[in-house]
């Protein structure tokens, strides 16, 4: 079974060139996209990658409804929340679910407190039971908009 990320990559490879190319937009610190890890592969690679800088590609699931201070990615059963280093940048609150993004930052496994869980859920986040989650503290993100 193909994941959303895999289908998006196959579509980009196999599809004829569109008349209007996607416009990549950078948020935060610009970076070259080099071999990003597809979100569905991240859970099995995470133990070796914790504490290191990684690039992850996947579809947007949700964005903080207040000011865009976090977003979550979801592809099949794989999901991850993205925070932004030192709140140095934010995502557009109207960013459409399913938009493909590449984020770069440090991968962490965090245990959220009950107060953090309540705060995130108030802003629209889905927090795993028990409050333990994979999180990427991003210093940069690329978003591809095809409607420009």
C-alpha cells in the first residue's frame, strides 16, 4: 500500500511537466532539500536519529489555529508535531491539510505535561495517548504551493 508521501513523490516523477510549476516558499532559515526522510519511514529510523538534525517530508495535517506556532504532519499511521526553534517563524494558519512540506530541524522524543496537552488540544492539536510524541524543532521549512 502506498502512503500519501510516496504517491506524491511518484506523481512528481511520473507526471508530465505542469504548465504552472509549484512555487516553493521558505519559512525560517533557508536550506537545500537533500534526501528528506518520508514521514512514514521516520518511526523506524527515529531511535538512531534522536538529537540529530534531519529533513522530513510529509503532508500537513493541522496548523495552530491561533498564530501558526506549530503544525502536525500525518501520513497513514505516521504523525509528528513540528515546533519552530525559538519561535523564530510561524506557518500560515490557513495552510491547507495535505500540502507537502519539507522541514529541517532536530528530532526529539518528548513527554508532554498535562498542562501542555491541554494547551495544544485547545489550539486544535491531536496529542497521542499518554502524551509521548515525536517532535521536530524546525529552524526552516519549505512549502510547495501549486495554486500560485
